[in-house]
C-alpha cells in the first residue's frame, strides 16, 4: 500500500523544517527533478544534486523554515503556497509555490516558483 501523496509531502516538509537531511531525501525518488515554474528549467536533477543543494540550506544557523499558507491536493499532485524563511535575507520571509508530483510514494518531480 502506497503512502498518500499529501502524507509524503508533509513528511518532506517536516524533515525540511527539522533540517534532517536523510529523512528529507528519503521522501524523494532517486530520479528527482526540481524544475522552475513556469518555464520548467532544470534546477536540480538526481540525488547527488539534491544533497549538495540542501546541505547548504540545512547548515547550522541557516534558519531555513517553511510554513504552509495553503495546500491543494489533486490526485498524485500536491500544490503548496509556502512562506519560507532563510532563502534570501535572514529573517525575511519569501512566498513561494511548490508543486509536487508523487509516484509510488516518492516525490519524483517538483516545480518551484518564487515570484
């Protein structure tokens, strides 16, 4: 029995906020692709790039933290409107949209947009 997509995405968010790299990466497919939205330019491809990108975000003192403003679930897709701290200036929140496509209990593709 596969984990519901919304639960996978919530686990990912919890691990992100706890700066738990292994739990965070465990929610992603080994063939993960993170794409910019709306142009779908590849930002990250594969687990090695995920680890590299998020090791900076999870570094001690980074202050990275995301909260959900709104969440929509449509089948195997979860769309989050997020408020994220630590992406730019310390303590300054940034609003972002993340679209997660979950396949077989893992996030396979994610589109990310910061207006």
